[in-house]
C-alpha cells in the first residue's frame, strides 16, 4: 500500500505490472490429459472432489481426473476463491447459488455438495450474509 502512495509513477508502474503478471501466471495451471497439458483457469473450477487416490476437478466444460491428494490441490488453489466444505470437497465460493442449512448442502450450478459438520461454521463464516 505504501508503494501506491509514493509520488514517483516511474517506480510504481513497473512494480504494479510485475504484480499483475504474477497474478496472471498463478490464476491457472496445467492438467495432464493423455499426451496433452490442458490449461485450466482457477475461476473456471467449480469444485474439487476427492475420489480415492485421485481428485476430480470439475469445470463447466468437463471433469478432469488428477492423481493428487485433495490436500495438495488445496495448496495450489486461491484461498480467496476456494473453501473446503467437507473432507472430500472443495468448492469455489463465488459460484455458490444457495445453501440448505437443514440438510447441510451447497448448490453450485446444478450440482449438490455436502457440508461436513467440522467445516460448517468455517464455511458459513465466509458467506457474506445480510
């Protein structure tokens, strides 16, 4: 913040440009599919579901199976966008359409995801409620 208030635009703009490039670099990653690497933007990911030794990364276009633990994938996801709601589920918070508090379920683009008891309060604390 102090950099933004500094008077010299000649020093501020190069720093802001580097930050923007860094953000763009980390807003996506590549997933191996057969012999190709497919670029997946974090904003396109609806949810990540643990399934045995694999995780399923769900986007509106398709589901990607990745041989990686949910814990490891969680470290690669933006903490501003994603939240874990169950030991097997991570969802993108801005994509939440509704939450059923009686059945502990989250609705995201036609899919239903369960909310685990130990994750419930943390999840609810991150919802901007009126």
